[in-house]
């Protein structure tokens, strides 16, 4: 089994309306390793939700390659897609209401997902309880969504998403409708399942605060990955824990990279830049800089 | 508050259905109505068929209905024994077609002599007139009579001396007369009593016959006596020579008949099988017709003992009556199928709308389940289960309701059809539920593949409609249409085709409107036309429902108007006026009394003239009927007959001749009517029906002195009136002025034509189809509007937060509904007006209208206009309701819910 959970290469997705064509993804490339907890951050309209819809098997890219846990998303037939949604991926959406069926209790929402996958009835209640306990909401098993707070709802949604033991958990703005405290709870819950169950988690969000909770944050801009921030904890020489964040620009297969906008603005880079190859780096200078 | 959680799949499904049950109830009600209709239709059709064939059988008298064979033996043939004839008839019945055999009762055989003059008994000094008697013999006659006085007749044999060659001149029964029994009524009329001896003479021989007893018929109104009416009563007639003649028939002993034949009385044999009208059923009708015709073709072979190979012809009027009845049933069924196919199509469309609304409500759950890995099959199964749970109980209720409403008939179909209706929601749920999928789609983002699929389906529909219509028109009318799938489906296909055209062409028009609206400053026009183009509220099913609903309603009114007008036309052309009085001489006071009756517009009197020939210089027509009439009044009643014949033309009497005479007697030529010189000034069509046939000459009553020896003595009145009730009053006035008159009015002819159950069934069916069509189309508009309410409410709520005035909301919703409904209504009405032409071109309506000629299409513009107006009013109401509902939606909540 490969160590790559998600592999996207030059993904393109075009929406066509009457006389209007929108290119939501413009050759996006992304690799996520198995067991990783990754956030994808981008402004509205950057294409992040489109990416998630493709990864969850709900949408099909116009061109490019996409593999999730060994499944080729472009080559899947309908039956493969059903199995893929049942067993390979689980999702949590932004709107709490969209994650749960409002007239079913937390247990029932999980049981429905289990029933869909054909889990025998006798195993469902125990599995539901186990999941709810995992997310520290075991006491809420018989509550309807309307009787839960937003954070609790999202945690039930995570439980539902994990019901059939997916390899990948996809979350689209899971904290979008939550206050800071609840957001932290939900994100910690995700980190918890990532650590405890080893499930690969991909969170898509426009909330830069999310990156505080994850090791790897990928920025997406105009339908492409632009930069990545890696976060690690180091011990200082004094023996104190220190959070280190390093930002990288993403270099794609053919050597393209996007310069961060603040770099471009600071140096007033425009149209043409000068590149020069030094022994250990590439320098970028203003085009008229002589 | 918490509740117990369930983890079973079925419990989860039940919870899901119970969560939002309101529209499911609507679907259940629709199913109930459809199932009830599906249960009622086979029952109603069965009842209609049964009533119709019973009507056909009952409208015949017993002798007309019974299968009868009558023959007279040729000279030299031996008279068969009754027992031989009985065996022959028994085997005839055994060999008859099963359907016919079930109908045939025990056969009767009656042998009858010819009528022979009889001298009255000596005691009658003043006999009532000339007497003739006839002798009948039937081995079972005792079963049919009650002897009131005297004795039953004794058997009589030819005395031995009759063997002598001269015997026939002898009085053969001087001492032992031939006994016979008469009915009391016959004896009374002929002034005879028990013991009277009459002397009959035939062929030179003289025979004495004695009234041995008098009887009363058992069950005088029964089949037996209906077939032997001359035995129960004597007939009286005179030939206009003031001589009273009486004929009477009496029974002799069955054995006597052989002796009567031996003395050269001609003997006829009448055999018949009584036909039980009650046993005539629609299932047997065709078998009965075939059976009678086979029997008529084969005839009944008389026993060999006759000495000749004799076959006795078989007749019954039942086969023709049943054939006419089956034709009526066939035409009625084909028209009803035609009328039903449209509403059925709309029902499916309305169903689809209702189910779509339910599925939309469930879409969140379906979407989530699909996203969590529910396969299409699982979703379809869940949706189908919900459909079954909604449909089947409703269908059972509907079937039971139908059984309570119409307990009779229907057979298995009356239960299976409602159950099939009960499966419709499940099928639609499965079909529509699975297509929902999990991705939220926007109506205006049409995938390329779907667009191509739609184009193919539409092309197929339009192609099929054109081919079906062409096939029908090329086929032309067929005599016995019956349930004709091609004819039944063609209107639905045409409606579908024009719906497709509406849905294709309307966006083009709307786009033009949209382009214009972009240039203007108004928001509503711009947004309304944009939504109408990109996110149409009413889709194919609603447009189809409106087209078909309006089409069926208009079409039904057209069929009714056509049949009404056709019946009226046939009645009028049969009678010649609204009211026709005959059978008496209507003198001037009587005529003016009728003319004064309120509501009577014209009274034309027609009487005979003397002449029977019309001559022109090169020839003469004999056997013509010469008529006198007040030609101005006649012209007022019958426009086709020229008036103004009251003044001489060039000194000659002007006459109008019937069309058939024109060839031999050109218009404008001089001629002579009888011996009177006339000028032929015009012609009138044969169907003016002034004369008994196509050869008649009409002159004005002003010339009665020259043309009629008795003067103008009108024996016929043609009366026109303002209305049907006036016709009744006019008929009464005629009866009052001339009690002997026979009065017929067009209304009663129309009533008689309407009496056949198939007519009543067609009327009911047509009205039901019209009502169903209108109702379904209205439901479609409401349901379509309701289905689009989510998107509309969101738009309106959003615009209200931006300051949209209430009137703006109205305008927005009007843009949604009004263009499509107006276009569909217009197209539906046009199709509804055109369809009767297709029907008259492909179906023979004369079984309903009477008459012979082709039935002309008649359009009731008033009713058609009312239907269209009513429909537009319904759309107006639907628009208002939609606006009110949209305004009730809470903007804050709607906007917070965010994008789809």
C-alpha cells in the first residue's frame, strides 16, 4: 500500500453556464500522505470547495489526475463511486444542518450511514455509541440535531463521517458557522481522530486560524496551490517548546510557482522579473532593476 | 428532551416519511382519486355495455327477438310429425353457437292452415260480417290455455268415404264436425259460442267445424302469445268497401292437422326458439350475432319424411339490433378512450409534479444518504417503499370506494386497475427519487448530455404524433372502431408534441422579451424574464398538463356540440321542422290557433293537389306527388324551399320541383301539372322531405282552385318555434285544435336518439373528461407553482430585503406563470378545436346522431371561450396564492439559510 493518501495532478474543473464559463480549478497539484492532517486555505472562489467535491467523489474533474487511497477518481464507475463514498471517504460540511438529517437523533444519523453500508443492525447501536464516545459526546446519543449546539452538531457530523471507517476524512469549512471556542473544539476533535485512528484528514477552510491546529497548511489561489506552511514543534536550546512555522512556495511539475502577493507588492514586481541562478538558490529581482 | 433512537433501516425510513407527511398526503389523495376512477371506469364500461345490449334486446318485441323459422309445405310434401320436428329443433339448438344456445328457450312448433271463409252458424241471424277461420295445431297448446267453457277438441280423422275420388266435393263432416277451441275474445268479436257449427269451404269441399270450447290464454303477454297473436284475438278489417271482415284462429287437436292437410288445406309450419332478453350479455353479443347468422345461412333442415329436401329459413332481428348496439358501444368506447387518454396523461404529469414536490422535500436526506454512500438502488428502493406506503392503502380505499359507488360489473379489471394506480406513486418515486442524486444543481446549468437526450425524446414524440395523425387520417373512418389504441393515443401524442413546441418556442419569445427588458430600467421585467428563461417554474409536465387539460375540456365541448348539432340536424331533417303535425285536416281556424301560440314563429301548411303527373314538351313523369302550400310560410320554415310562388309568372302558375325531377324537367321550362299549365321556376333539395319520395311538385295554395278539386285541405303542418319548451307548447296547441292529429317534435326525436345507454354513457364520459381535464390542468398549475416555491420564495425574500415593493413580487411571480400558462392554454385550446375534425374524419358518429350523412363538426365558441377564460382565471388565482405564500416566507430566515 502506498503512503500517498491523496494525489492530485494538474486538476482542471470548468463550469459552463449559458454563455458563461468558469474555470474553478486551473491545474491544481496536491499530494497528501497517509495519516497526515492537512488544511487547505483560500479565499472565497479560490476553488477549494470544488477540490473537495472532486475528492469526495461528488464531482468529476474536467481534466487532470486525482487519486484518493488508490482510487482513480476519473476512472471510477457509478458503482465504484458508491463503494468509494461508503468506505473510503467521510465528510463534514460547513453547514451544520447539511451534515445531519434533522429529524433523526445522533445515534440514528450514524445508524443510517451504517445501514447504507450494509452493517448488520445488531452492530449499529454499539458502533454509534463507540463513535460518540470517541468524540466525547456519548451522552448526546438520543438528541435531535436541533437540541445540540453548533459544535456538538459538527462533532456528531464527524462521528457520522467516520462511521464506516474511512481512510480519508474530508471537511469543508467545518468551523465556518462556529464561534472561536467551538471551532477549537471541533478542530481538536479532528486532530484527535487523526491521531487516534490514523485517518488522513483534509480540512478546507478560509479561516487562517485553522492552521494553528494542523501541521501542514496549503494555500490555494485562483484554482492552484500557491504556498504551503509547515508547522513543527522544536525544543529550544533552553529546553522550551517552540512552534516553528515555515512557509514554502509550491513548485509544480513543470517548474511553475506563485510568488506570495505581499512579496510581489513589497518589491513592486510587475510583468517581468529577473531570475538568476546562484549555487544554492534562485534569485528574483525587479525587471528594471539594473 | 430526548427520544429513543432506532437503528433499524425500516424504522429510519418510517421516521423519515413521518417527518414531512403533508405532500405525501396530497399524493395519497391523488392516488385515491386515480384508483377510484380506475375502478369506476371498467365498472362503468361494463354497465354501459350490459345496458346497451339489454336495451337492444329489450327494444325488440318477442317475435322480433325470437329465432323463428316459418315455412309452408309445397304441394305433394308430406306433413312431418310434431315429434320429428321436435327432434330437429332439439338438434338445431344443440348445434347452435354456445353463446346463442345459452339464450334459446324450449322451441315451440305451431302448424297452421290457411284462412278459409266460414258460413256463420244458423242461429246467427245478424252476423257481424264475413267470417274467416284458421286452424292451428300445437302438441303443447294445453299448457298455454285455460279452458273457460266447453271441452278441448277431439281428434278428427278423414271419414273413410273420403278415399273416394269424388270425395272432395262431399261434405266430409256432416255427422262428425272438426272440433276447435277459440279464445273468449275471438268468440266475442265473431259472435260465436260453444257448440256453434260453422261451414267452411275450400277447393270445392265443405267441412263442418264446431266450437268445442272457449279458453283464456295463460300469461297473455308472454312470449308464446306474442308469437301467435291471431289466436288470442280476432282481427277486424274492411277494404274500404264497407264490408266488415273478421278473421279468427282456433286450436284443433294436434292429430287433426294431418287430416286437414289430407283435405287439401294448405298447412304452414312456424317454429321458434324464445330468446331470453335477460340472457343477452355483452360477452355473448358477438357470439349471438354470429350464431344467428350461421343459423340463418344454414336454415333448419326439415325431417326426411317430408319427401323433399326442405329447409326452413331462419330469422331474428336480434342480430341486426345487436350489431347496431355493438357499433354504438364501439364508437362510445373509442371516443371515451380518446377522451380519457388525455386526462390520464395529465394525471401522470400531475403525479410526477406531486411526487417531485415530495422528493424535493426529501432531497436533503437523499443527498446526505447518497453522499454517505447510498447507492442509486438503495435510494430508489427507499423512495419506492415510501411510494408503496403512500399509494397502496390509498389505492385500496379508492378501489373500495369505486365498488361502493358502482357495485356491478368490472370483473377482475375493476380491482386490478386501481391496484395498478396504487403502484404509480412507487414507480414515480423510484424514478424521480434516484435522479435527485446528491449534487445540488442549478436549473439553468444544463449538462450537454441531458440537452441532447431531451432533444431526442422530443423529436421522437413529435415524430410519433405526426405519424399517428397521418396514419389515422389515411385510414379514414372505420365502421366499428372499438378500443383503438392508435386513435386513443394520437390526441395525447399531439398534445405532447405541441407541449414540446411550446416549451421550445416560448423561451425564444421570452429571450426577446428579456433582451428588451435589459434595455429598460425596470427590475421586474428584467429579472422576471431572466428567471422565466433560466429557471422555468413550470416544466414539461405542468405545460403538458395545461395543454392537455385545456385541450380535453375544449375538445369535449366540441364533441358534445358536434353530436348535439348532428342529432338536432338529423332530427330536423327527418321531421322537416321543429314540430310536425299530420293525420288530420288542419283547417284555417286550427292553423291560426296554432300560429297564435306563444313561441311559435312560423306555421306552414301543406296539402295534396290532384295531379299525379308532370309533363314537359318532350316527356312526362308519372307517379309524382303534387303538393300545395303557403309557400312564403314554407320558405320561412325551410329556407331551402323557394317561396313567393303566389303570383303567376307570365300568366302561368309557378311551381317548384324536387331535385330528382330537374333532369327531366329543366328549370324555366313550361309544363303541365296534370292538365294545368305551369312554369317550373325552381327546385328544392330532396332532403326537404316534402313528398314521400324524391318526385314531387309544389305550388302555392293560392292556386288551390285550379289544382285541387277539394280545395286546399292541408294535412300536414310544419311549425318552427323559438325553443324546445315552445315546441312542447306548440305540440299541445295542435292537439287542442285537432285532437286526431299525430304530432312529433324534434325534441322528442332527439330524446329518442339519446335514449340508447351508449349515448348517455358518452355524455357522462365527455362531461367527466371535460371536468377532469380542467381540474387536472388547474391542479398542475398549482402543483407546479408549489414545486417552484422554494426557489421563488428565496428570490422574493432576498429582493424584499433589498426593498422590493409587494407589487414587484406579484410581477415576478406573474412572469413565472403567466407566459407559459397563456401559451399552453392558447395551444391547448387550438388543439382542442382541431381534434373534433380528426374525430369526425376517423370515427363514424352516426350511431349516436342518427341520420345517415357524415356529421359536420360544430364548435360551441361560447363554451370554449368560457373554458379558456376560466382557465386564465385559475392561473390568476395561482399567481396570487404564490405571491401571498412568497410574502409569508421570513426574509431573515431565508437569507440566513444562504445559498443552496
